[in-house]
C-alpha cells in the first residue's frame, strides 16, 4: 500500500471520528445566538397634567417602590380640592336644613292634626249638648201645651183664675222661644263641626308635602355624594402631583426635567424592574423536542467563560414575525419559504450577586432537550 493511500485512509478516519464527536457533542441539545436578556420596562407617565417643579432622580439611579421621583406644581390642585371641600360643606349644610325642615313640618302637621281633632270633638260635644237641650225643651213644651189646654178648660168652668191661665201661656211662649235659640245654637255647632272636618281634610292634604320634603332630602343627599366624589377626585389629583416609583428597579432614563409641562400622554422616565430572563428566538426547526422545564445553560457575552443555569419557562404562541408591527402577507404568487423564529422564554435558576443583566444584552442559550 502506497504512502499516499495510507495518508488518505488516515485523513478519512480522522474526519469520521471528528464527525462522530461533533454529532455526539451536539446531540440532544439546541442553541441559538439570536437571544437577549429581557426585564420589565415601565414607561412612567404622570396621572395629571402640570409643570414639573422638582425632579428627584437621575439616569441609572436605583429606586424602591413608593420612592418620590418628581413633583408637579400642586397649587391648581390644592385650589380645586379647597373648592370641592367647600362644596361638600355647603351640601352638608343644605342636607341638614332639609332634614330640619322636614322634622319641623312634621311636628307642625302633627300639632295641626291634634288641634283639628280637638276642634271636631269640641264642636260635636257642643252640638250634642244643644241637641240634648232641644230634646229637654221639646218635652217641656209638650207639657206646657198640655198645661195651657188644661187651664183653658178649667178657666172656662171658672175653676182656676185667669192669672193661672196667663202664666201657663207665658211659660209655653218662653219655652218655645228658648227652643228656637237652642235650635239656632245647634245649627251653629253643626257649622263648627263641618269647619273642623274641613280643617282635618286640609291637614290631611298637607301631608303630601312630606313626600316633597323627603324628595328634597334625597336630592340633597345625592348632591352631597356628588360633592364628596368631586372632593375625593380632587384629593387623588393632588396626591398624583407626586410621581412615585411603582416598583423596585432602576431609572434607565429621565426624559423630562423641571419646567417641563407633562401630562398623562407624556413619558417622564423609563424604569427597568423585575427579574431578568432570556428571550431566545429559536428556529422553528429546533423546537420540536423542546419542552417546558428543560435545562438550559446560558452564556452571556458580558461575562465570557461564565455559564448560568436556567430552564425553559414558556413558548410564545406564534412566531416573532407574526406579532411584528407589519406581519407578513404571504398570499402572493412570489412566496419564498423562510424558516421562522419562535421566541422562547428562559428563566434563570439563580443570578449571582454583582452580575448585571440588563435588557438587550446578548446571550447564547443551549437547551438540553428532554423530548428527543
């Protein structure tokens, strides 16, 4: 065998060993360099409009939840709160007055009811008294008539004096006159009863005003609740003149400074918060065997030679291009198939102290697939 043949056999043997080694090394794992560190990025916007009078943070500063970052001029909101508080006080006074008016009216109405009832009872008693007198007089008049008839017969036989007859007639006339007086008194008492009943009806009709006064109280209560709601909104607006951090994190960039006019449509600053994770854009041909929970080793360009332990947390339910600003439209005759990328979320098991992982940093994740 020639030396040339020996060299060719040796070359192909080494190539085969290298190929087998490469396959064995890469079998059961997938990797990509299209991967970056991600964190929650919050665009801090004011909740009210106004002029910034104070900015208390700077770029790259660490902040904690609730830290005061900036102040908007509070004077207009303080004035609005004072005005709203004054309206609340006015509506409270109006409601107290409406309640007092109702209570006073009910008290007066009850007194009028009792007075009208008393008038009815007095008028009825007076009428009954006169009717009793009339019955008594009718009985006396009937007796007086019988006496006159009897004295006339006796006087015709000269058995009584003429004076006795005249006295009997005078008594009859007196009783008859008294009867007319009592009868007139009965008519007067009857008119008093009717007037007292009429007064009762008037009082009863005035009871309808109670509903009107209660409606006024209801309106006052509604106006008070509206004023209190306005006061609460004004109080919130005043509180919102202080821009505070919503979570622990770092201020990436302050975009507005004292003297700037800001509004809810204005970005005041950008905050980076939350734990770091990796967004790895694997080819769609790579993820067939990848499962949630698979182990991942992550190399970060900023820390060469250091490998971070991680695991697959989730898959985006769609390719990256499908959720881009301008999704591809493939319904055309010149379609060219392109391998798509599927974003996979990878979370770190632990990040050592002092390691800085910021959004956008390049990494290379290697997934040890369990589904292969």
